[in-house]
């Protein structure tokens, strides 16, 4: 029964991706007329590197620093600004008057840290079609620091909460002050 339910979720996730590729929440019909919301997890890692700018594209330079799942990040307005993935199903961010998301589905960087690559493989499991994962992307702290959050009042409100995204950005700022290069490597999964 468990395997059947997992397969059912993968099929729904795939069908939903085809219709609403920029969405991070799916509404689906379950057990007759009852409508439920399918949850979404933000997965990924904060990676750091000590190397000089010219070395950042080489293998074995990046190291996994933090598993983002430990912060319980929400797919809300901050996530919408950064990745274009949020609880808002339709319309996409650009249709709602928001600018193009900063790091919308860039794919994984070519030189993932070893633990990050292991996390990706673990998330994929035996799902070679990757139907339960989407929105692969990465972005640097410099890109995050350049955002004018006052232009995004809903996201700015979300950042006022001392945990979650705010805590992550404070950590990244501290690492930046210690001259560490850093980036977020992120993807999304159906719960």
C-alpha cells in the first residue's frame, strides 16, 4: 500500500509539473470529493569554499556546511523571490506582478560538494525519472545580499521572523564577513 501511495504521488507530481511548472503546491482530488494540499519541502545545502575566485569552478573546492532541511524553510514569499516556487499555485510569480525570480531553475552547479551530491542521490533514490524532485538551482550570497527586500514587502515581513530564512541569511552574512565563498544549492520535493 505504501509503494502504491508513493507511485500515486509521483504521478500526480509529474502531471502537475506539466500543467503548472512554476508551482510549488498541488491541489488534487483524493478519496472522492475531498480536496487536500500536497506539501512541498525545500531541500538542499549551504556550501562554502575557501578558494580564490578563479578556483571556484574546480571540483573538490566546495564543502557542505549546512543541510537546509534543518531550518524548516517555508515555501512562501522569500522562496518566491529567490526561486519562483511558493505555495501560490496559479498564476506564476511573473503573472502576479513579481519580477523574474533570481535563481529560477538554473540546474545544479557542475561541481557539487561531496555531501551535497550524496544528498541529491539519496533524494532521487530509485526514482530515475526524478518526478518527485524539481526546481534544481543554486545562488550565491552576493546575489542574495544584492536584493532590495523593501521592493518585496511580503517577503520582507517573512524575514522579520527570527528563524528560517532570516537565520540562514544571518549565517551567510557571518560567513561572508569571514571571507568564505558560499552558495545555496536547492531543489524541491513533494512531501
